[in-house]
C-alpha cells in the first residue's frame, strides 16, 4: 500500500490492514491511495466512494493545511508574513526561519502530500498553502480523513499506469481496443472494479452468478484482416478462382465488392468491415459496365475483367502491389465484476 503522489509506503500497519479490506471490498487492483484534495488539485480528477479513517492513525503531524485553521487564525497567519506574490510556487509553506519571523517558502511534494490528506476537497486553488506546526497549530484540526483508492477516481489510469482491464477469473488482460471500450463503459456506469467476465463465458464458471436485473455491456473488438484484389494474384490463381466462382457472385461483383472469407463470398457490410473497400475500376471499365448485356469471355485475361473480387490473404498465395488493410468489427458483451456474485 502506497501514497499515490509520492509512492511512499504507508507506514501504519493498522491503516494498511484497513485499506486492504476496503480494496478487496471494491474489487480494486491498485494499491495507490490519496485524498479528495489530492485527486482534485494534483490530478484534476473527481472521486467517489472512499473510506474514512481517524486522523491519529496517520501518526503525529508536523504540517497542516491552511483550510484547517479558522478564518481568524488564517488572517493572523497571513499577517505574520505576506505571501511573496512574485515568487509564488504551487505549494507554499509558512515555516519558522532561523532567528527570524515565519516566512513563506516553496514546499516539497512530501510536505504537500502529508498536509493535503487532511484538507477539505472543495479547496482547489492554484496555490496550496501549508503551515509548519512550529508556527501554529489549528484550534480544531481535522479528526477524520477520507482516503480513496486510485480506482475510486474518474481516471485511475492517470494515477496508476500499471492498471489494466482484466478477466474476472483468469486475470488475463484484454486487448488495447477492448480495454479502451471497457474504459468508456467503466466511466459511464461509475464502476470501481476493472475486472470483467465475457458474457459468452458466463456458463463456464458454475460458481459465478449474475446479480438480478444486471445486463452485460456491449463493446467493440477489431479483428485485423488483409484483403487482396483478384487482379493482384497470378493469372493461374485468377483462372482457378473464376472457374470455381458461382455465376451470381460474378454478376454481383460487377456492382459491389465481394470478399472470399471463411469459405464464403461476402460483402463488406456482411463482414462488418470498419471501412469500405476502395474499388479498383478505372473510367474505361466503369463505362464498359454501362453497356447492356456486355459479354465477357473466359478467354479474356482475368486481370482485365471488371469483377470486384477480393481475397482474404492467409499466406497461401503470392500477390503483387499493396493490399488493403481493414478490421472486422465484432460485438462483444461483458459483465463488470460488481454485477456478479461468486
């Protein structure tokens, strides 16, 4: 268990145990923790959930956040030494100078982290003001701190770059495309867990059940395919294909591109391609198609035929030129682990 800003280990074993229980309860993978103020001011993120802990569990404090002081106490602190407006830092600490009055200096990340754990989350000013305990202690310091896991923020990946969307049972990570889609679903539905179960595997795990009223979420997956026009293959390969092609395929390919994929001739729409194929017909061929009952002889060179026949390239034949690369869009359905029991 670590603090998100500094990556320092959380020292209190009692707090570690408490946070570990909360981590397990929310199905979180991240071991990074922070306060609402840190999420808002440092990462510009919103929070939800959280877990309250007593302030004394964090040990003795040496630095306090400016908003912990009463309004009267704040005025007194500012009267001690005015802020150096020409030398303002993101975090400013009022500390006792050796042999002199208190002065404002730039605070470190560690000092800011310690103090901002206790700050109210509403304070999001550009400059965070901190006060050394040797200068003044607030009359009513914070007694309770609400700690959030990185996954209880609006973008946990910004805090913890080790996070991934993973399989609820196996722990395997999903592809980048699926992960991006799951991130959108995760944000829209306010989930905390990054663990998912494909709906197609729902019956594979008898000990897992879907909570009443819960429906799977649809996401998109992309399967890359390489497509080659028939004219890019050898004459022998072209003749072999044309002799085996049904007549309806030849006729339809005069108007719309057809792809031989999985033993079938399919349109791009039937394959659910992410982008239409770029037709290779030139102007002369297009004009030729306008002529009624234009006869085509099988003695004509296949490359000269106006058929828009495409082949899925599976390494079984040579071709020339550049192929067209597309993706087949697959609909996949997932349950978040919070929709499951078991």
